[in-house]
C-alpha cells in the first residue's frame, strides 16, 4: 500500500450529477429554483455555525465523526462476508463477499463509515455503522455493519445506501490530492442540520434525513438531494480576501455546486463539507496528508489548531457574502 489515485482521478462517470457542471445543468434546462431559496440561505447563515469548519488530524479515538475513509482493495486482500444488523428490510450488501485491506478501519464515533473500492470488479461498497474499533484484520470472515449499499465506480454514484440520500460515500469528498494541488473537478457533498422532511432527485427515498423540529424551521429548509450553487465567477473568487487554499473549494462550489446528502442534527451547524478521512492513510502507517498540508499552510490564514484534539480546522465561512451569492435549486433527472 502507499499509492493513492492522483488529482486527475475522480469517481464516477462524466454524467454523474457530481461530475456535471452548473453550466451543463443550466443548458439542459434541468435547474428549478426553489421559491424559498433566499429563506433557506438566510436561515443557514443565521445559525450559530453556518459552515462547520473542515477538520484534519483528529485522533482516532475522537474521530471526525462523519467523514468517510476510502480503501482500494486488491484480489489478495482478506475476504469478508457482510451482514447487516438493522432490521429495516432488505440490506443490499447482506451476504455480499468483499475483499478488504486488512489494515482498513472505519471512521470513529457516530457514523463509523467505511468505503471499499474493488479495483478488480469496479464496485464501490459503502458501509455505515461498522462494528469495529480498529483494523478489520487479516483473517477475513464476517464484517458486521448496521447498513450499507453498493454502486459502480464508473456509474452515477447514486443508489448506495450508507448516507441519507443514498449517495456513494466517495461522492463529493475533497481528497488530499485535490487540496494539495488546488484543483477540485467535481461537485461537493453537503450536509445540513435538518431537512424540510422531503427528498428530491438525485436523492433516493424514502430517507429524508432528520427533518427540522418545527414547521417554521422546515419551511426555511431544503429537501434532501437539493442543489446549492455559489453564483460567482472564477474572477470574483480570485479577488476575494480569502486564503489560497479556500479558493479551489469555492470554485468547485461555483463550477459544480453542492449536493445535500445528509443531515447532521439541529444545533450542530447548517453546512458541512467533507474531507476524506485521515484513516485512509493512517490505517497503513502513513501520515495524513491533509494534516500535513494544514501544518505547512497555517501562514495562509483560515487554518487553526486545537491542541486538545490535535486537530487543524479550516474556516470555510469567513470572507464570502454567502447570503448574496448562494442559490438553492432542485434538479430534474436526465432525460435518458
């Protein structure tokens, strides 16, 4: 191990919603502005933490709690048979046999996500609630998860069942190689605190995430699967008084947009992007490259350090007039 895809790689086909640009959606007439778009944005920006900072370097026992480690399996890796423990009906990965690197481990604490991309077969396996606290081990056997799904890595990145919207766990994640290179050529996964209690394409039902607790808050929130666009040009973004590391993220919001894929609970902040989990690297004894990037780029500004958590945090919120430039849409599915 020790080799990961370069910045040039992105999961899923060019027709995946995560790889479709705002300009393409607009040209195809698939964008439907939500009538309460400004109300949604105003509520988000009025929250205690409108954009939750991106984190890097949490100690494993603390975890980033919602992040997704991504592992690339080989035919020589141990073979596991998946069993789902929730009694919710048919679990798509129940009984599926998956090659998983022995060192692979889920992210910690709340969701305990783990993604395995089989390089031989082209399937991505997404797990939620993995019942492991460390490496899966070299002996294979049974992998117990609360729930999960699978999708083709050369497909649309939809229909896997480990997030509320059934997006693939690798979809919309900011990888270390992208952050370091300053180049993100795909849409972004976006979590909100609570939904309006409905869902829209490309989310799959019946899941809606956690609906807001009051009718007033639901009226000022979005459905799962909604699309959020930063209506700024690259030139406008370049002129913003923000650190260099932030501009590629903002440009991805403007070129490709953000897809609402899950909820993180009222009181936890309205907007959450995702780095890939540092476990992707540290599970194999390698340093977390996003943590290293933070160490080397604190001089740019917008990156802080918490010694109690041994974590760096990336301030997404500061420096952008979000209420002026964010727009919220639903998107019609492709015609074919």
